C-alpha cells in the first residue's frame, strides 16, 4: 500500500501539470469496469491461480471494477491514457485501427469522431458493444478480424493502437500490423514493459523485446519507447 | 459490422492448438482438455526454472550458497528458459480465458 501511495503522489504531481481530452474519471472507470465485471461474473470463468495466473489483461476489469480495490485508486492508470491521446492527436490521422474499445471508451469515441475508425475483432469489441457502447451516440466503424490483420489484409491506416497482448504470443505478427500503415503512419503499442522485465537482466529473452526487434528490423522504421507507467512503444513508418 | 464471436473463437482456438502442439498435446483433443493439463504440460517444458533453491545445487556443482544460486539465476540459459516458460504459460492461460469469454458471447447469441 505504501508503494501505491508513493506512486499516486508521483502521478498526482504529473497530472497537475497536464490537461487532456479523454482522461477517464475514477468514477467512469469504476462504473464501466464494474458493469463489465458483473457480466463476466455471469460466465462462471475459471479464476483459479492455476488457470489465470497474474495477467493484467485477464484481471483488469476485476482490479478496476471493484470499489475497494487499491488499483481503482491508482492515478497512474489515468495518466497512461494521456500518452496515447497525445500520439493520436499529433498524428491527426484520417484512418485508424484500435483494439482497446472496452478498456477506454473515451479514447474510442475521440478516434471515432476525428477519423475513419476500424476496430479489431475480439472480446474488447464484444464487451464494448454489449455493455458500454450506448454511453455515447454517433458510432461509425468497421471491424477488422485478427485473421485479416495478421495477414495484413486491411487498411491502410494512418494510426494503429494495439495492446502488446494482441501480438506477444507471436511477436512476428507485429510486422503485419506495421505493414497496414500508410507511409508516415504510426503504430502505438501499450503494455509493453512486461511488468518491468524489459528493463532488467534477461530482458533480451523477453518476447516484448522481440516485438521491438521485429519492428526495428524493418527498413525505414523508427521506434520509440516511453517507459512510464505500462511502457508504450511507438513505431513510425518512414 | 459488429463483433464476430465465431471468427474470434476460430482465432483463439487456432492459437491454443499451436501451443498444444508445442507442449506435446494433440489439438484434436482441445474440447476434452483442461487448463490444468495444459499448464502442467507447459511447465514440464522448462522445469529447470522452477527448481527450488535446495534443488539448484545440481546445476551449481553442489554449491547451494546464496551467491551460487544468484549466479545461477543470472546465467543466460536460465534467463532464457525462465522467460520462455513464463510467456508460454501466460499465452496459454490468456487464450484459455479469451476462449471462455468468446464462448460466453456465442452462447448469448
């Protein structure tokens, strides 16, 4: 708990220095995530440690959808949204593909309103459409299946936002997403720090490092990494 | 267009099948396989990385002092196997979880 207080103090100072559009309020996150959590509870998911381990992708709605959870008070989660929005607005894309529709409804709406939106098929999209979409009106998007994306059979896009979880099972497929970019396009990947392991001894063996190596190996690519919060990598197609 | 649960499930099961092949299981048995069996098979792929400190002396010529164990834990072979093991298990568990949620969507209709 001491670490959380320290982290919150650190990010509260940073939050005081910033102003951004889609920052989800603590209450919004709690309301949305608890709604999703309530639905997921009806599926009788196997949540034993042996079945799920500790995987933030699996536990996210649980962690942030429970009022008493210390995670729901973690300011750093809000701060992390700012970087994604910054990259999106700086790029000002005409076409965009995103994956995190349920995790971040506000960002999805921002992209929907400022670009021609495509959404990756997956449970994020299902949870969004089933539970969260009606919070706003005016949605207009195409759906791209993961099969299409991994064959680079969609796009081209000016901006793609992924989670590492979309590609980490097979780092090579990140090249297909990159391939779907227009020249000058930007590929942003969140949750890239492998719980901090990409900054530690043995990092070279992490598949998260391999995702970066795959992107760096492409002629004409540039790759950047923001190490704050969850770690965000940004590739630019020159 | 909206969420396509069947396409999602196809993608998830393709990936689970891929990992089942890696850990020596038959993907045709997916429907009768449990997550516990998958995890158990995956763990045996790199059992060396879950060795208890008292067991490590096999790899440190009998020296199980803290320094020897720490040194062993810094070896590239150990670090490589540890990373492979962690991410193999993570991928299997994540796809298993995603499969449950996608099946939930399919059953919802």
